[in-house]
C-alpha cells in the first residue's frame, strides 16, 4: 500500500516508520526544508513541497496513494490536505490529525476526512485497519499494566463465523468489549453470533495477542511476524 504523509515532523516521521516496518510505501511531504531529514527515515520517499498546493500533490502522484495522512501541527493545513486528497485525487482513505479540540467538529466527510485522530499510534493503526482484514491491529496501550486495545475484522475463512459469543473460550486475560457491524456499535451478547466482517475490539494482554489472532484468523499473519 502506498501512503502519503503531509507533515514530516515528529508525528509524521513516527507514523512513517511504523508503516514502513509493516511493509508499506511511504512518501513524506513538508514545505519546511528543516523538516526534510531523510536520514531519520531513510526508507521513505521525501518531497519538499507545500501539501496545500495542487501542483505539489500532483508532483507527489497522490492519485497513486491508497491513504493520505494529514499530520501537520496546523489544523487548517490538515483540513485542506484532506479535502484536496479526497476531491481532487480520489484517495480512498484520509486520516487527519486534530491539534486543537475546538476544531474537531470540522474534521468530517464535508472536509474529506474519513478518520480524525490525535495520536500517532491510533493514526497508523487506522491506516493499517483499512487493509488488514484478518490481522490483529493494536490501537493503543493502556498506561497501567501490559494490556492493549486491539482490533480484528473477521475474514471469510474465520472459524469463529456463526459461533455463539457465549460459547467461545477466549484466551486468558482477554475481553471482547465491543462488536462493530455495518455501522452499528454492539455490546457482546452471549446469545448472539459472530458474522463475516464483524470488527471486534478486545482488551488483551501482550502475551495473548498472537493466540487471539490465531484463534480468530488462523490463516492470516501480520507483516514481519514470521
């Protein structure tokens, strides 16, 4: 997957490094020459340009990207980049960083924003989620303890499809907290069943993540895990 990131500051570079580690192509764009630190993320492509200019995004070949991330420290820039990416270049998925909570109401589909978030970990995880059916995605780590919020979308070959939730013996130190299905948020019902493409969110201990992934999606593996 090809990902363009507008804003090559600490946040942008953090997201770029994680996505590169997961096997994606990354282009970092920034108009400030001081931000172009190619040696900090040597595997990424770099472009010195203003991401708010159409000509810059044409040079970046944004139409070839599956995801555009607006990660600058300026909310106005992030909105403009998202809008241009979506409307002018047809980028399928846009992820925008919100710097000031008072501006959050603007980060919606009207401005071309698919997902608005405020931390690098969640931003990169949401990008991964777009192409990771069957793979476990860690959304964030809780400050206390060794537990994480993780997500997995059930693939068509999951042995859990059709299983009654109450009959499933989840790994130790794992809790199913919510099911996202066709735009609805569902509390896990012991009498309910799991369906294809259900997005499951768990709180799970570090050591149980791989066991949980193998249980839900035994034929899928995260990039670089083998």
